[in-house]
């Protein structure tokens, strides 16, 4: 009887310890969109405080790393964890954390023989709910580094970090260098003429020559484009990636305007077909987002600034 009671107490003690939300959690987080991707890698380090929970959230997003202090509540009875006011990088940011989404982390602790897990989502605050979708996750507790000393050490070494990944030579290779000259493709030229040119941006430049680089905007999802300049086809069947399609474009100072149009050959995995066009006139840099469909060509209207 006594032996059985001792075993029961040991099991109860082990089980109660395994219910803790405190320690080191890790895993990925996925944006809830029509095509989900592992956009974030996350580490969460938590410790108990008097009446609340505190810790550090480390977020790896595309080419950037950030470390954030977090604070919230944990209900041991319901196993519900809530952390508040977390500035999570917007999932469609191109680089350098262009925009943050203010989110609340809501998670449930789940424990099984396989281990301990935190399942839940980052949910946008009311002011961000129309632009910032839920970011869902299922993280694992790393028992080996969840000891109190390790957690306290990790939190004590916290330092707000905003670091940008530095590319190597191999990473900066361009996808294609395009010489701006007329290319003939009667099928694409016919379809281009049948679609409406929608002016999405207007810029005024000072140089007679522009340096243009075109990338996929956000997730690499197989977008394929053709490019027209003043209704002349410059290239076709070019896939957009994180590497640049580069070309130099002459600006006609006598014309009222010059037009650069992106023709969508497909819609990729996530419609519409989107791109980022970076235009440099030697004095000013423009980062312009384009969105084309099978009905409309995204167009940039370029004017030469008068002396």
C-alpha cells in the first residue's frame, strides 16, 4: 500500500512538473493565407514572475533577426498562455522589417508522452486585423536547455537586436541582365494590347538613364512576367525570384511620359502576379510595388524632370 502511494506521488510530481509552460520553446510559425509557408522561425524563453509571465521571443524572418521582450499571463488550470503587444514583422515585408503587426500570442499547453507542445497563433490587435492575418504555430519544449539556470542566463543576456543579413558574393548574383531592345513575340504583344494598362505609380526623375531591378514581391511563388517599355516588348517568359532582373532604360525627355508595364504571363501560386521594381536615377531610389492580373498590366509612368 505504502509502495503504491509512493509511486503515485512520484508520478504525480513528474506529471505536474511536465505541465509547466516555463522554459525554452522552438519551432516555426505559418501565416494563415491561401498558401501557407514557414515564414518565421521562433524561439520563446519564458520564466514565471509574481502574478505574470515574462521572457524573450527571438524571431528569424527572411533576412533579418530580432529579439523582443514579452510579457503576459498563464492560467495553469486551463493551460492557456497569453502574451501581449508583440511587434511581429509583417509577413509580406521585403526586407529590413518594413512594417510591424501588433499581435497577441494565444497558446495552449499540450503534454503527452511525446513531449510538451505550445499550440496557438499570433492574432492581430483590432487596428491591424484587416492587414495582418493570424500566424499559427506548434512549438516544442526543449527539456535539455529549459533548466532554470539556462533560462535565467538566456533572459539576462537579452539585448534588443535589429540585424540585417549581409549577402555574400554568390547571393548578390543577378538572375538576368537585360539589354533594352525590341523583342518579338506576337502572341504576348497581342495579349498585352488587349489588356488595360493600369498606372500604379508615377515618378519624376532627373537622369536620362534609369537603372531598374525587378524582384518577386514577398513569397517566391512562381510568378512569370513580360516587360514592356513604351509599348515595346523588352523580354518575356521571365520568372521572378529574390534575385534581380536588371536593365538600363533611356528616358525620352521630349515625351510627356515614359511607361514601364508588367505583363503577367501567369498568376503564380498566390494571385495576383506581384513584383517589386527598384528604380534608381542616380540621385533618388524608388521602390515600387506592382500587381498584374490576366486583365490588367501594372504600369509605372515616368516623367523627366524639367530643368
